[in-house]
């Protein structure tokens, strides 16, 4: 059987930042090789030139099964000198696996692969979907979701970090680029120009103060955060253009929020960078209640490929349920407890084997 900790350490040693097609493909190929070593009859489908995806299936293909959906990209490691050890050595010390992707989500991917192998040995239908570029907007879930839509499924597990509690939803993401125009002039005579930076800064101040955040009993309250602000070409030129990138976490269609920003003086154009719907699964759904873990009704704060897969898969229940602490996601010295990886593999196998 697959040792999920050893496989996870191997995967960490394969750099696969978002956009690194060869790296993500290498991670997927290593997982396939590990599964086929123990389950040679597994069916493997793959595709995507720039957004590689792989779908591994075991057991009777005509029966409804469980699918684990895992992304194979990571966020950048940043300055390696800021880490206590190498971010890509996959070291195991003090009962924890270290390195970029240990939590998000190569550790969970390895646990899913181990569960798939056990399911194959027991004759249970199960699937492992591996996607690309989740960290930059779930881009790879679109082509991968098309392949998964043909499967008979009774549930989907997205094993992002939840400390192994089952979560049933998260807010969507509506990322906007807010653009302001002005008129250039010499910096020594600013009155002759129109400062796009100042126009946009004032619009952002007003817009955030009056942001029409909606609330939901399940998903909580919407938020807005300015992630980037760029403008101007030189210190001594009044800037004639500026833009800000806005991260909004949403509970419903974002049209009303876009209109809020469009009405503000100082914002001349709006471009949509990302528009992902929220994920909602009924905690009372049979698949959810069959899972061998506690259900926490609070949503996770981050988004997942579930936003895209829910659209592709219709009424199939989707949960977020995986090893590791959310506080470790994207962090320096990212770690996951070894016992949680081993426990995750056991729990995923139990979930696959549960009666439909």
C-alpha cells in the first residue's frame, strides 16, 4: 500500500508553483505511478496542454463512487532564507512533514492516493481528480471538471486543510480591477494635471466605507480588500492612470457589488479578474452525514475548486475536508502533522467504503 507520508515528501520535492506546467504534470505523473504500482488496473485519463489534469478511477465504473479533487500547484515559497529548512526538501522532523505544499495540498493528495489504492483492493468505486492552477483562481478545474462530469458520483471531497473536520461551504470570489484616468503634468505644477492616483484613492476610501456587504446564515458576511494599487510612471509626473485590484468574498452573484464600484466618482473602468460562485452543501445531505468525521457548520474562509466543480456536477454534494491547519496554508515553514496525513488516508478510505 502507499505510505502517504513518504509520497507527500516526494511530491514536495517536485516544485510546482502555479503556472509551472511541467511541474504540475510531474506531480500528477508521480501520483499515477504510485497508484498503478499497487492498483495496476486503475483507469487513467489526462489532458490539458497549459492546464494539465489527470483523473484516476478504480473499482466498478458503473456504480456511484466518491471523488477526491486535489490541486497540484502551490503558491511560491518566497525567500528560502526565511525558512528554517529548505522549502522543497520534504523533511520529516518532530512528527511533522515540512515544505511548500505539505498542507496545501500535496500531503492531502498523497493521502487521497493512498485511499484510492485501498479502495481498489476492496473493490469500491473511487476517483482521484488532479487539477492545475487552483491557487490563481481555480483555472484548471474548468477542463478537469468537464472530465469529471461524466462520472457517476455520490459525493466529492476536496481535501483542503480543515484539521479533518467536515466543512460544507465557502464564499465565492469576485476580483475586480478598478481603473482611474487622469491627465499628466509636470510634478512641479500639479494643478495643471489630474492625479489618477488621488482620484482612485479617494474612490477606494469612499467605496470601502460604504461597501454593501451582504450576510448569510451559512456563509457569513461579504468582505472587500485592496490587494494591489499601482499608478504613475515617475516621481515628477502627475499620474494619468492608476488601478487597484480588489478581492471580494461573496455569498451570491456579484453584480450588485460591481455596480457599487461603478457608481463611484474616480473609477472610470472596471475589469473582472475572477468570478467564482460560493459553495453550499446541505449539512444534512446523506453523503455528508455518512462521513466518519465531525461536521463543523462554519464555512472555510478560502475558496476551492468546489466553486467550479459544483457548477459542472450539478446536485452532487461537495465537502471540504482535509488534514492540517488552515493557519499553515501559504505560510513560511509550512508543516502538517504526520499522524494527520495517516489518519486522513484512513478516513478517506472509510468514506469511500461507506454504503451509498
